[in-house]
């Protein structure tokens, strides 16, 4: 299971741990990922995703999964999230 957010594309970053004596050693900064179930209002079903805490706050701020995916760039989304976005667009066009 990769450590990448399915909605924002946020992944691990690399940096240094710096001691008091200014010794530097490599370390990884991992994103705060949570397993969540998000509900799509248009499709009427829920989806299990691995999402960062920051992306989850953005989903709430924008008014739900449907509104978030409508504004999201395709390059940032995972294949699963991209398929959900296309399904939502098809359902809105049919309605």
C-alpha cells in the first residue's frame, strides 16, 4: 500500500534530521493518511479511500466529495478517484 493521498496526490517528502551538534541524517516526512469512507450525493454510494487529513478538510470545505472532484485536477487524482469523477460527470449530464 503506497503512502500517497488518493485525492490530493500528496506523498512522502525527504529532508534532514538535524541534531543539536548540527549533524544531519536523512529522514522521510510521511503524509497524515487516514482510511475514510466518502459518500457521493450524485451517485448515492460510498467509496473507501486513503486520504490525507488536509485533503479531508478540503473535501468538507468544498461541500462534499462531488464538489471536490469537480474542481480537482486530473493529474493529482488516483485512478480510482478519476473513475469516480468521470462517473459523477456522466450522472450529472444524464440528469
